[in-house]
C-alpha cells in the first residue's frame, strides 16, 4: 500500500509540474495556426498523431490550447481512491469544472485501465472506463479537435508517471448516472 501511495504521490507531483509548465497560445508569439507550449511548438490539429505502441508520451507530445488550470483536485481524488497505481489514461476535468465532491463512480469513469496517447484514442473511437457500468467513453476527432464524450480537450498527451493525462473542460457523467 505504501508503494502505491508513493507512486500516486509521484504521479500527482509529475503531472502538476508538467502542467504548470504548459502555457496558452496567447502566452507566446508564434506563427499562425501554431500552439506553443514552452519551447515545444506543436502544429494545431496535427498534435498527438505520432502514436506510441504503449500509449506513453513525452513533453514533446503535449498539445492543446491551454494546460491550465491544472486538474490537481481531480488527480488528488483519483489517487486517494487508488485509481492511479497502474498504466492508465486519465481524463481529468480542470479544477474549475469540478463541484465540491466527486463520487467514486464518476472518478472511475474518467480513468481508462490502459495507457493511450491521442492517436491510440482516435483509432479506438471508444474505450471502456474503470466504471464498466457507465458505458463506453466515446472519442471523436483528433489532436486539438478531439472530444471525450463531448468534453473538449484543453491539454492532451501529458506524461505523468504511469499515466497519460488529458485535461478536459467538464466532468464526464457515466451513462447510468442522471
């Protein structure tokens, strides 16, 4: 249990550090149609299409119009619930999108039990979350135009320990929750 907590704490710290380094397109002047993350320019719409067999990403793979606000509250809740101990994909709502408390079934609906990068998600089209009763999570589009069950990606392909994190603009609701 201690190893899982240490790994989870490391994941949370790594995600926070990486997301803190992300900026918005307005933070830096660059050529038109480019989004800039400090010293890593990424062509709009083409980001996340390199792919990785195991879904792992590097800082160079990060894309999106805005990597802040950071999803620290969601990641802390997911860690406390024990959902971040293995290779996973996390759809983490920005803190501004979260309410006071997030029930575990909703937390589980935001975590995929396999690590995907953006290309892997686009190819899959839909994936099953850890909340199997909530139905599949639908993936549409690619790169900066990708949506997760209709939620817009604010920042994607964020590497953090055993996870690839996608910051989204709202909380996903399992199909069984009204």
